[in-house]
């Protein structure tokens, strides 16, 4: 059997940073080619980088959220591009602003179909939400690592809430162990 941890793919990394000063988003939208700013729909300015592919949500407060990146390195690279663009517009940005990973979303495949009804009971109702009429996946809140795993009948899973890339691997190993322990894998 292939190791389910080998199938892990990062889908999205969300990180935040800030430049420590207020920004005039209307002026920034004019000066930053490709920026989207529609305050009626969203209070932040959206700036997308192509290489690496990511989106920065830039707020009036100077806070910046980067989303859509496929790795932590891509987050740093995309934000580096944005910091340079801001410096090019004479907006002072310190040399190395602190960047904090808020969430890593990963997917994996356990390689077997899952009986979600049996899993809901076996994993313990206090850590599980499963309402198939509302959502086809079982939501399992794991304590260590502190992540949420969505399990689907196909054996595909989504891990969200991780702060480190290792969190997904630890979560997959832990959930496989739990499901095997219940005799419900394969």
C-alpha cells in the first residue's frame, strides 16, 4: 500500500504581515498597475502576482494578507514582490517585515473508500461533525496537531488550520492510525 502521507499536496497558504503605517488605497490603486480596488465590494485592495501565483489583500491599516500561494516560500517571494512595488512608489517598507503563516490547506488521498457513518461514531462524536444532508464530508477536529480534517467517502481528505507544513503529514499519519485502529480503513 502506498503511504497516504506521500499524496499530500499543499493547496493554499495564507499569511499575514504589515508595513506599520496607514495607506491611501485609492491612490495606491491608481499607482499600482493591475491592482483591484472596489471598496463597495471589499475593503481591501487586491494585488495579484503571477510568478509565484498569489493574491495580496492590502488594507488601509497597512496590514497585508497573502493568499493563494502553494508554499511558504511562495508567500515570502510574493510578499517580497509587493514590498518592492510599494518601495518603488516611495512607501517606506522595512527590510524584512515579519510574515506570519495563518493557515495551510492541504489535500491527501487515503487510498480507500471510507464509511463516514461508522467513522463519525468511531472517532467520537465530541470531535466530529457529520451531517450528510448539509455537507458530504465528515469534519474531524484534531487536537495534535491542531487542525481540522474533512474526510470524504472517496478517501480524499482536506487538512486545514495547519501553521507548519509538517502539520499535514502528522495529521495524515494520526488519522490513518485512528481509522486503522477502528478497523475502518480498506
